[in-house]
């Protein structure tokens, strides 16, 4: 590529999404990946694009809502360019309500959602039907939301890479020259680099483990049971995940994944005889504020950061790509204050 306007370091979901949006706006783009696409947390199995609860509204929840509402058209454009499926489908989500207090709280959120979700999705308390693809619920009540979607992380990354290469972007595995504006979307390694640069604990890694079962519920909603995501995918599998481990001795799967599997079967007995098709473990980047870290790298002109999409990276990606392209290509800053690198530095300094 003779001339590069934007160099993206990191071929995870943030890096590839930003590269795609910049390419769509006419920039010449190079993506540099030292290992392989999805080598970090983006190469997992779960792919739950799910909203925060509709209450105690803040900028993070509003940003996520915009991104989730953008997602269908955004991924359709990527699929059209690549000719590959992403596995995206907005099929909603079911959650069991364990006691009367939970039912009461869910009914309050049902009212809140009518306004906060702008009439474009619903959060409803519904009676359980007894269907096989439904979580066990002690109260007989479930929450159903129509905002949640699913995406196969690996299919999604392959779809993005196909779209980028089809439209003329350059993907380099290994090292290459940085030219133009440079975006650092390098996950846990990037958070460590930031922490070293500013001599402050700006973020860390959290180990996650997940598995995939051969159970075809591809047209059914995802389930969320006591912190556990159970997500049916377009390829006839159901992903189960994930753990959140702040300490670990190795980055491979272990017995905690067996516990996760048993928990999923207890929640959905129909999974009991499903064959395990894949196991995954990876280290996910978590900023000290738990929010994404976006914006210019302080005191480093021409360099930008897109990191920290802990558990919500795929759901946030379309909107993250939009605001980063606005900043990089048009010098238009629409990044929420709580996502800024400077805010992370300030909050860390006060601790």
C-alpha cells in the first residue's frame, strides 16, 4: 500500500471495527497484528450483545444502547462487503426471576425501559411457558428483552477481515511501519503499556473461560442465568460463558469450566446430553473504571487508544468505531467524558 492514512495496531474487535469504519470513510488503512486476529479476548465463543438494565441511566448505558441499535445495519454492511456471515441476529434474551423482590424490581425496569429504550425495544416480565429452551425459574416469571442480540465472535472477526481485504485494506501479521494516525487497540498488553507510560494502575487482565455445546437452538433467544450467558449460534452450537477470574496460575482451561458447564445444565436441562465442541480461555482487558478507554494518547500527537471493552466489546464496537473515526479523521470529539483516557488517569490518581 503506497500511502497509509490510518494504522491500527491490534486485530481484535475494536481494532478491526475502527479500521472498517475509517475505510468506509475513504481512508487508506493498515492493520498490524503481532499474533493472529482474535488472539486476545475477541477470539472467544460467547458473543452476547446484551444491554445493561434500563435504570440508573448514564452515558455508558446510553452509548451502549446506540451501539446495539446500530448493530443490525452495521453488520449487514460488513457481511455484504465480505460475502461472509457474521452470525449476527437480534433474537432477544430471557432471564429467570429468582424471588418476589426480583420480580418487583423487574416490573419497575419494565416501566423505565419504555422511555430509556426510546420505544425501540422492550423489557417485559412474562410468565414461563415450560418450553425446553427456557431457563428454570423459581417464581414462574422471566424477563424478556428484545434489545439483546448474538454474534459469533470468530465468524464476526472473519467477516470483518474479509470486508477489509475486499475493500483494499492491508492486514500485516508481524511488524510493519506505522504511518498516518495510529490507533492502539491492543487489549491487555495495551493496558499494561498505558500503565507503564503513566506510572499508574490503569487496568489489568481478567481471565475468562467459556465452552461451546452441540445444541441447535439458532432461532431462540439467548439466556442469562445468575451471571451466566447461554447463547445459541447460527452454526447449531450454544456457547456457555464465562468465568471472571482476577487471579490464575495459567491461561488454559481448567476445572472451573466444568463447574460452568454443570451450572448451564442446571439452568437448562435440555443441554444435559449436548456434546462439547470447543473450550476457550483468554485474558480480557479491564480498565480501572470498567468503561472503554477511548481517545487521544496524552502527550503523544497522532496516537490514539481504543481499549478496555470488558465483556461488552462486541456490543459497543459499532459506536466505538464511529466516535473514533470521527476523532481520527475529522477531529470531531464525541467521546463520552467517562471513556476518556484523561478521566481514567484522574480517577486512578484519586484512589
